[in-house]
């Protein structure tokens, strides 16, 4: 991934409220953690489908 691609992804995630930058460190927000958990639930459901 190029630096410009990384910037686009970080900007999109920040604008959506999934991550936040503080003192040069990117952290997952509470909203972002909820999205990750929802994805995990979906993955577990899909794994059960034959």
C-alpha cells in the first residue's frame, strides 16, 4: 500500500468516526470497536452456513 492510499483510508476512517488521532497515534474509537464486533458476529454466522 502506498502512502497516498494509506492517507485516503485513514481519512475515510476518521471522517466516519471509526478512528481518531491523538499525539501522532491512531486509535480505534468506541464506534470503531462496535463495527469490529459487528463484523465478528457476521463472520461467525457465515461460518455456520453450510
